[in-house]
C-alpha cells in the first residue's frame, strides 16, 4: 500500500466511526416519537428512517460544503487534524450514549474541528462565515423547534376540539407516519451531510480529490454507515426522547416531528448546520408545554441540555489534546 494511503485510510475509518456513533446518538431522533407512540414498530421505523435519511442526504450538499470548507481553512490543516476531531466525537458521544443521553453531533463536529484546528495552526484557522451559520443554527434549533411545536399543537387543539380522542388518534396515527418520514428526510439533508463533508475534506487532504466535490459513493457510504449505527444502538436514545421526556400520543408526535422537520429542512437549504437533537427535543418540549407546563419532565430536559453545554468544550479539548500529542510524537 502506498505511504499516502497508509495515513489516509485510518482517518477515513475514524470518520466512518464518528458517523456510526452519529447513528447511535442522533439518527434515532428521527424515529423516536413514532416508535414511542406505537404508530410503527422499531423494525419498520428503522427501515423507513434509513431510506429517507439516504434520500435526504442525496437531496443537496449545501451543509456538506459548510462543514468541509467553511469551519476551518482546509489549506492549513492536515489529516491528523481531522483524525483528532473524530477521536473527540467518538469518545464523548459514546459516553453520552451509554447513559441514554442524545448529543449534538453538529456541536461535537464543529468543536472537534475547532479544537484540532487551533492546535494545528492557531486562531487564523477558523472561518467566520461557517461559524456564523453555526450560530444561526442554534437559533433555528432552539426557537423554531420550541415555538413551532407549541404553535402547531395549539392550532390542532383549536381545529379539532370537537373531535373524539379515538378519531384524533386514528387520524394522526396515519399522519405521523408522514411526519416521521419528513423528519428522517430532513435529518439526512442536514445531519447526514455533516460527516459526508468531513469525509470529502479528508479525501481532498489525502490527495484523492483535486478539489472539494462530493462523490455519490461518499454519500451512500456515510448514509449507510449511519443507518447501521442506528440499528445497533439507537434504542437507548429513542427511550429518552420518546418516553422519558414527556408522554406522547400520535398527535403530539406529529406536531413535534413536523415542527422540527420544517426547521431543519429550511436550515439545510440555506447551508446551515444545526443540531437535529436540539431541534426535535425543543419541539417535543413545546408540544408538551401546550398540555400543562408540568407535562414535560424538565429534569430529563435539564440532563439533555447539560450534555449539549458540555459537548462543545469537551470535544474541543479532546481534539486539541490529541493533536498536541501527535505533534509531540511526530
């Protein structure tokens, strides 16, 4: 094997490992509510999520370009920079998954790239344009998710206040299949593209691609890896999001998924990377708050928020330390 490939292949495998862990911790958000409301079995929900995640990932590359070209300057980083970022993601996300806590792979990824990039080349490595989009994504995921869930659920209450619970359950049991498919599609169009962007960046740094362009086989490989990760370990996150955070009926799942999916899809078209975990969680909170404020288990929500807050500094620090260690050794 040529010397260049000897250094490239391990980094590509680390990117796929991070994508696999992404399937553990982030992709289950797309199907958590439809499983918890028993509209679909985990088996069928997984098949649907995998299919629509791949379709979403194929629907554009705007987010992949933001991650691959807009967060750090690709011309002054190297393969160890990417590898260090992936190590931080895999370690932190696996730890959070063990405790059943969903992490934001968006925050983990940009934090890892920032920490490793700073250790490689200093502050000049950061690109404001991409970071501006990351900050906009925080606003999208927090306010559009919560207010969208609150607004959609309130509108449903007003439109169907005379309908019986049985009618509501049957109607929204069918509609939730569509909203879950939409959620899975939007997840692929945003979150699925992030590691596609990193994988492509790695191919450019390794000299395989002359410029940043996303090949079809990279999309299929990364999307498939994420689907396998969801199949292997997604149930822990499904229980937290769909069962522990608040009690959900199909109508609530429909409102939360629709709100989150619209917010994510809008961000995807604008090339804005945002946390799908953050978006669906705030949407579920918004839906739960329409019944009564105490309907949301805010203690569980606090655990999730704490994990989000810790994600950025922990992943950045791990990536920085790994990069410094590699520089010291080599």
